[in-house]
C-alpha cells in the first residue's frame, strides 16, 4: 500500500499545480516590434543559439502575427526562423499559438505562447507554456535591472516556475534594433 502511495504521489502533486495565469489583456499593437531574450528555459529548438537572441513581431492585416526570431550560433552564423502566430483567446489576446513549420502554406505544428507577465509600459514580458515546460523573459532593452529581475523571479515562483531553470541569454555584443 505504501509503495502504491509513493508511486501516485508525483501524479497527485502534478495535478495540484495551479493552472498558469495569463495577463488580463494585451494590446497587440503595443506588443509588436523587437524583443530581446533576457533568459529562457533551455529547449531543443534553440539549442544552437548562443547569443543575441531576438524576436520581432509584425501585426498583419488578417490578424495573424509575423514572427522573425534570430540568434547567433557558436560559429558566428546568424540563424533566422520565420513563423506565424495567431491569437487563440480574443478576449485577452494573451494566449497565442506559434508555428515555424509550414508546408505549402499550411502550418503543421503549433506551440502555445502565453503572455503571463507584462510591464505596464510594455518594456518587458514573460512568456510561458501551460505545462511550464518552456519560458522566456523578454525585454525591449538589452538588459534588465537587478530589481526588475528580482520582481520577475518572484512572479515566476508565484506562477509555479523555478527561476533557477531560466538560463541567461548573452546580449553583450548585441546592438539595439528598431
């Protein structure tokens, strides 16, 4: 019986984790533009990125968002990934899906992109995943102050993320873009 309880404990704990909250509303026009990756939970699709990671968002007439992610690889090569995002919660605009795989104009795979934290002036954002397996801290500037990072880390903990799993992104040789 004890063994059964021990085996079920991780499942029970996982089920008790609260659902991930998104922010109340995102003004998509304000959200568009250049964002610098300050930190991320390491993932396979960015494994070659070693520095200078950015995301650029462009609102299209059809309501979709053109996404251009870029980073530098270890050999200095610029890696660019073009994709598209779509809003899946029109009430808040804070739940989106992103796809970087297209075949004959059809996007085959979509990933959750939830805006869970956002500065009131749109100077920084926290993007998460409902299962918390991905996460990004983005900024309009190349760096964030220690005070701001402290607030963000507290926020992440409150939302069930472990801030120590976030890896800082090297933006030291990056130049501010428009």
